[in-house]
């Protein structure tokens, strides 16, 4: 669906839901001077600029917030973030940033004060359009593992298919199919001498979104709890057994100390029961989530920390993810 049709669809949905209320809702699809603005929506005489996204999800909401902050027109004029679908996990971040949103499924939160006039419309709970729920073969389990390997180091795209196969634990045929699709979608350029990874930020966004939706749930091993509040406070003193690594908020804290962890992710390629030997953990369902480790090596990859932070969806984790992107992942800016 192109941007103009997204605006028109959103306006049609708003009109249908407010039919008979006397609320005047119109749109203007004229091209604006600012290329970021793709039209206007007028509600009760108040004009809102439209910032268009195909979908708003945990993977791209941080980038959208950055875009808004960098655009003077959006800082001084009412606007609506318009999309085919705005995932509920992003509502908190958008609300914290004071960003109005509306999607074609019929979810919206729009609030604006102009003089003595207040416009406040809210409706949520509608599910995504069916087309957006489909995942492409590229972003199924094997594809996600291979793309993860490529994103960790752009030079990995130039390695032989057999080397990539061995690192990702997927078949040789799968590697070839993945590269064929990456090339078809303009993420890989193949020349006579080498293969080059392109459009890395968009590929990272897609990987993060699909990793959190498709692969991460399959990696879940067990939820555990700290023995007591003191153990939770002293989590840094807990020496993880060999084969285990802190992920998410804990790994981010270890990198820069910016975010105090509230959720505790651990990736492991050994039995979770080994955690019991630390004397700080019990088997109750709690704030510790253990996942299968799906990559080779003894380091926690930064892009996985970034993905874990965005998976949580709250504003503090999104802020920490953006800091990680700026400081630790400059190649993806």
C-alpha cells in the first residue's frame, strides 16, 4: 500500500467510526515542501501533518522517534504518525514522546489542544491486517540465523557459502537460497570479485522485528526467579556458568551502565539447572528468562542486545537501544 492510500484508508476508518457524531474529518494529499510530510489530515478544523510508515513496530519505533526529533516542522506543528498498522507494544513509547498515531486497522490516539479547542480521539485493540502478519521465507528461522551472522560483520557476506553454513548451522542449499533472496531484495550486491551487504539499517530493522516475532519465542528455555531481593540487587556478583551469557538489559548495562536492568535475559548452550549452583536463583517463574544460545562464540553480539532492548518495547529500553545504536553500532546509522 503506497503512502497516499494509507492516508486515505486511515481517514475512511476514522470517518466510519465517528459517523453521525458531526466530527469533520478530511485529508489533503497535496505534496508538501518537506519530503518527510506526505499529506494533511484535518479533524474538527485542526490540521495535522502526516508522517507515514508502513508499519510501526519495536524494531523501527526508535528510528521514528529520532526522525521526529530531527524534523523542525514536526516539533512545532500538530502531526499524526500514520501507518498500515501500529503494534500495541509501541504505544507506550509513542505516548511518552507525545506522538499521535492512527492506522488502517482502526487503532488511534490523537490529542491536540488549539486555544480552547481540544481534540482527543482514542481507540485501540484492533488486530493487524492479515497481509502484515505474514512472514517471508527470508525471515524464518534459518534465514534469521544467517542474516544475524552477516549483520555482525559486513565482511561475512564475502565468505564462502560453506563457511557461512558452518557458522550458522543451516544447510548449504539454505544459504544459497537466502543469498538469492537477499540479492533479489537489493540487500546484497554480487560482483565478479565479491559480495557486498547493502541497506544495512533497513535489513537490521527487518531482522530485529522478525527475530523477536519468529525466532526468539522458539528459543525460550525457562523462566526463573532470584532467590530474594538481595540476590536480584547483586545480579552482577552472580558468576554465570560456562556457556551462559547475559543478554538484553543486563548486557546493555555491562556495556555502558546506562540502563538499570529490570528484566534479566540469559542465553545458554548448557543446562539451565546449572544456574542453581550460584545459590542466587530458584525455579519459580520470575524476572529471569533463559534462552537457547543460537550462535557460535563466547561473546554477546551487540546487535542481539539491541534487539532484546527493542523487544521489551518500553520507552526506557528504546532510549537505551538508541544509545547503543549511536555508540556501539555506528555502521547502522
